[in-house]
């Protein structure tokens, strides 16, 4: 599944998530099991020990799509 947001695209597969940013040549990766969402803040958070990143999405609908696709709790 691909979700387009203001900063680029989120590509979700069964086991991982990839974020590709527009015009920056930058990509973020994380395993699905390392993803959490902060629904009220519209944040997608990856925490894999020493590697951490967070990303603010545009809408609660985008959060809902990520949650549904990955099957995670929000």
C-alpha cells in the first residue's frame, strides 16, 4: 500500500514500512513490529533500540490507514 502525504510517500508492506521524502533523496525504513502511532499528535514513531525516528502525518485518516495496514494498536 502507498500513502501519499505532504512530505512524500509511505510505502507499507506486510513486514516493513518505508518513507520516501520528496526532493530530498532521503528514505526511512523500519520493521512493522517497531512502529507505533501517537494518534492525537498524528505521529508515526519507529523505535528499534539504537535507531529512532518520528514522522508527523497530515491527517488522522493517514494514521488510520497505517494502523489498518500494519495491524497495530493505535
